[in-house]
C-alpha cells in the first residue's frame, strides 16, 4: 500500500479518478474475495512460486505481505483492473477530443455550454486543469505527457526525511497498532494495549498494559500482564524476522474481570459436522454446555494452527485443500498465509518465555508458573521442538505440551495432571435424565497422548475419591475407582469413549450389591450374617470372572 500511494503522488495521474477506482476496487474485493484468493493460490502454489518465495524472504519486500493469498491475488487482479480502466478512460478521452475537434470553436452554443459551472467541474475532475493554449488537434498528437508530479515528488521526499529523522518517535505507535491488530486476529476478541516500545540500539522490547478479552466471556480477560520485557535480536529485521531470546511477563493474570466488556473480532468458527467414530460420543451428547466447550476448543485449535503452521502435521493432513478450507473458516480469506514459502528462519521466534505467579480465579489460593521454549511461527525452521508448561505452586495442576510434530522431530505430546478437582460442579454439566450421574468427592485427571489440529489420540485416567455414581437408579461407590476415557478426533469436535472394561467393573459392582440384598432379604439375614453373604457372593463373582 505504501508503494502504491507514493507512486500515485509522484506520477502525474488524476487523483479524483484514482479515488473512484479505489472505491470500486474495494467493492470488487469484498464481492470477489474467493476469486481473488483462488488467483493467489495460483500465484503462490503455481509456476510463479519461485518469484514470490524470493520476494517473501528478501530484505524490505518481506514486509509486503505477499505471503498472504489475498494480497498476492489482489495485486494481480488490481493490475488487470487498473490497465483495463486506463485503457477505457484513455479511449474515452481520445474520442471526446476527436468529437470536440470537429466542432467549431466559434460556436456560440459550444461556448455557452462550456461556461456552465458543472461542466467546468466535471471537465476538471475527469480531464484535469484543461488544455491551456493547445488545440484538441495538438492534444491528440501528444503521445506522452509529463510523467512526474513535481509537488508530489516534493511531498514524498519530505515524508522520507521526516520518517528518517522521526523514526524513533513513530516506532512505538506503529508497533502498538500492528501488535494490537495481530493479537486481536489471533485472539478473536478485543485486545487492550497501552504501548509497545522497541529500542533497537539496546535490543529491548517493552509491552505495557496488555489485556486480552476472553472470546467466550467478553466480561473477563483470558490473559493480562502489566509489563512484558523481551531481549530482541535485531540482526535480521529487514527480512521481517523477529528473534526474541528471552520474554518475561510481569504481574500476569487470567480470568480477571474487565472494566469494559470486549467485542468479538472476526467470525466465530462453527462446525456442525458430526464425528464418524463408532462407540464414541460427541460433546453435544455428553455435556449440557457443549457449545461453550466447542468454542473453547475451536479457539485452542486456532492457536495451535498458528503455532504449528508449516510443520510436519500440516503435511500429514488428509489433504491440503481440507486444511486450507479449515484455515479459511477459522481465520477468513484475508488472514490465511502460505507459511511454507518462508525460508531460512521463522518470522517470529521466541527462544524462551517465562511468567511467574500468574493469578487465576480457577485456582483459588494458588498461582501458576508458565515456561516455554522455541515458540515460533515456523517450528520446522527453528529446528527444536516448541514446548510449553503450566504448573501450579500447590502441585495440583501440571500441564506440559511438546510440539515435536510441528518441528518434524517427533509427535505433539500433551501431558496434563489435575488433582482434587471437585466432582459436583462438573457433574452438573453432564447430560442426564434427572439427577446428575455423579455426586460428591473429588477426582484426579491424568490426561496424556498425541494432540494436533487434525487428529487427537488422548487417554484420560480419571480416579475418584469419595464419589458416588448412579447406575440403573442405584448409588454405587466409585471411591478409589479409575475410569479410562478415550478422546479422539479433531480438536474442535472430539469424540469421547468410556472403556468397556471399566463399565463392566461398575456393572459387576452394582450386580453384586443387588444380589447380596436379594439373598439377605430372601433368607432374612441381617447385620454380620448379611455381610458374610455379601463376602460369599464376592468370592463367587471373582471365580466367575
């Protein structure tokens, strides 16, 4: 955009016509975005891929945004529309001059017509300041006019001097605007940002007053930090490469109430496609708040897609077309990039990130420590697997994520341990006929397995303490029982399956209890005798097994 604006000022073009063409082009872009995107695919994935790869990785032109399908396609469509408009206008003006040349200059009717104010205004807007002393015949004989606008060239030179001298003062607001825009796109909701200050000579980046609204609860912040400090490697900034050696977040928090509610940014991704796995239940058939969970998981998938873009997993997707359509649904046409064209090193590389004592209402009386390594836009170019860990200081929560699959060095592994989680709040969200299927006590969740944007294969070991389940209308103690849950499918619409042997164990417990009650009732046994009958039946059940 900067290049075209500067050229428009320097070249002796009609600014009014340029404004009209700009408005019409904007309408074309909004209506024909799928077509423009398809043109971008042809350019970035077709025979011209080598040229665009060079521009995307070269100094200065790396900032042009040509790695976005909509930008690459938009440039070609703009050139075609521009040349077509120029040809039409040139031909129309030539025909007008030929027509005027045939008319008599002494015609009183023509003079009276030309003296009208609205005619003068239209002629000035569409034809310029006028032909001066030149006749229409002389104008038609001119093949090339003055290509340079002197005052436009002076403005461009002046702006260059101002930008060069005042770069340090303009850096902060420019970076703040860019960071805010990109964070809102990634977050899907309002992001408040006081300032971003980059001190190139010192290699320091400072971010103040960051607050990211929760896209699913706009009255709270999903994350906030008073101050973020980073050590920046400035050696490759011309190639749009930002390398951060150490990123420290101070006074971080999650789940805090916002002073003013946030706003939704971009479309909220939705998917009505059902899972296609026998014996697996989808979220809608398991949870009352399934929509909320699907929104959360869709946001997590969007973040994971951005972290793992260009990695091994994307290459293993069922098809590139399906993966691309998924990104379009989640991000919109204008935000989808051809990340695989980036070479050499990631465009953003955070070698280490650290946040101590994160406050969150979800962990009352405890704080969280966040640590991460080698987080980047292109893990396959970083060489090392991105890692993230979130651990509470009371040892009740421990989550660790290794994205070796994104870097091409292994698989994406998730390990999560959550101890002493109250059963009743969760059980209230489980779909049931009447009373909740579980009540009382606590549970420990030990989740592990492979995670990705396309497919997941996770197992959750859920161990209960002091919990009672209702099976067939009868209460059954789950104290000390561990239930394995299999979780598979896409991240934003996973399928859940309770292992059959666990159900058999619970069913056997219920059957044994009912049998003991029936035997005691028939024989009239009470107290110790009834307990002895229960032990005898217990032995029979074990032998049967």
